[in-house]
C-alpha cells in the first residue's frame, strides 16, 4: 500500500468520524461538537484530495521520465 493510499484511507476515516461527531452534536444540541465534526469532515476531504493530487503528480512525473528515456534511445 502506497503512502498516498494510506493518506486517502486516513482522510476517509477522519471524514467518517467527523460525520459521526456532527450527528452527536446535532442530537445533543451541542453546537460546538457539531462544528468540530464539520471541521473534521473538511480535514478528511482535504487529506483525500491532497493524496489524489500527489498520485496525479507522481503519474505525470513517471510519464515525463518515460518520455525522456524514450528520447535517449
């Protein structure tokens, strides 16, 4: 498993925990907990998006390396 895959999983977990925390806040009338849950969900989404961007950059770098190697031949 790559570090980007691990980061995506961590992001998904953080997003899920945030959703649960938000629901608990709603159910108990605790606005602070609800807001913290929403913030945690955003953090999780950002982590997932960052990992996805890293994947795409790594793929592009691999493509460039391959193209350079082809030119050398």
